[in-house]
């Protein structure tokens, strides 16, 4: 890794080639920052630079194969002004709840915080958490309840170790990782500020390098899963946030050196509504959008929320579902055409 020039501020972004990581990286680059990004392989770094060659002089990459390894960020942290930790393990199938999901998420977060504490230049850290850490799934729709950043999921480690449903293990891992971050701040009293961003399902254009639309991560694939489906699928999460808004929140939390937990919800989410928007915004693709709805495609009435702290403290104006779906559709349909013609996106 060659040292970056010291002409502007330098941020370390983990998972730089991912869905949230790429959007966050572009946000910082557009704001004049330099980026040091972690990737799992040189191939991922090469693919990112091939997609965004105009940023080659302002980004460098560090290969970190395992986030949970001791000292994983010792080299990457040197000389950075801030850290945006967007990387987290997500697998739908794994053999061991603890070794494959719970411990990697927990240690990945604490590892980078320990590294940040050891580097005097770090002034601010922001961590991508998840709505999974701010809800009680046993309560279902929980009509009449207002969710805020004060709400925590009641997962217990001993129970999570025995979960048989992988998605529950993932939800628990996000809770434990974020709690560990705040415990670190409380006990270690580091010299930097720390904020966490707590989003639901993240929608919008997939800005990361894409080799195949079948390889899109869960969030990026949510809108695309409706195209050519036999029926409009069940809505997994009844609220959403735009990926660009998430990227802006990471930037603003660092630029403003905030220290807070931000519930980050942009609006109602509904696959039936997404299908309607796709038909209206892309009439030439309307024949590919199903009309039959699966049970749950239109969500039931559910809890409300208060995300106003993010608006006040970070200056965020949430992007509407229509604008989010329109931007995602434009990017995904264009990517499909490019890939069909043998190109890369």
C-alpha cells in the first residue's frame, strides 16, 4: 500500500466495493475527500477502479480478507482522519452461528474501533448498523408503537447461538455488533466521536461493480426481484431508506463529528407500490412486471417511527420511494442491457 498524498482529508471505508460501501465512497470523493478502502481481494479493487477510473488518483485499496482477525486494520488505519465502517458479514447459509456470523460481526466492529483508538489522527467514526438492532420481531406489526433510536432488539447471545433460521442469526449479529460499539465507547472513552446509522432495507441504484444481476446483494436485488417474477413478492420490510441518503448520512456524521445513534428511515416500503411505480416510470418494461400479488406484497398497518434527529443533526432530506425506484430502475435496466451485450457495469 503506497501512502496517499496529504492534500485533503483521508477516510477509511470498509467494504468499499459493496452496495453501501460504494455509494459512501462516491459521496466522500465527490466532497473532496481521499478514500482508503478495504476489499477482500485485489480483483474487487481492480473492478472498482475499472468502473470509476476518474477517481484513481484519490482512492487506494487495502486487502482485508477477514474483518474479525486481530490486527486486521493495523495498516489500513494509519494516517486516516475518519472511519466509515460499512462492511459486515451476511450469508443466507452457514454451518456455525457463532463462528460464521455472530463473532465475525462482533469482532469486525470492535477490531476497527481498537485500531481507531490506536491512531491519534482519527477524529470521527461512523458505523452502519441495521433496523435489526432496533426492533422486537416477536411483536409483529406492533401497531401504535413509535420506534425511535432508543429502541434495542432484545436478542440474547445464548439464544442466538441456537437459532435455526439464518436470518434471525443475522439480525442478532447486527444487534450484538452495535451494542459492542457503544460499550467500547463507554468503557474505553476514545479520542474520536462515534455515530451509528440504523437503516431498514436500503433501496436505490447499485453503484458497486456488477458482473451479473443475479449476484446483487439482498438490498440491491429487492427492486429487481419484482421484474419478470410470477407474482409481486411479499414485502420483507415495510419501511426503507435510499442508498444515497445512507451515504450522505455517513459523510455528514463524520464531517459534523456527531456522536449519536440515528434511526434512519425514509418512508413506507411496499412491493406492490414499487411494481406500480416501475410500470409508470418504465412503460416499455411494464409487460415484465407482474400484476398478481403474493400474500404480504402490500404490508399490513404497522408501527410508526421518528427519524427526525437525522434530519436535524445531519441535514438529511429523505428521498421518496418513487424517486428511489426510478433511479434504481434506470440503473438496473441499463445494466441488464450492457451485460446482455457482453459489457460490464
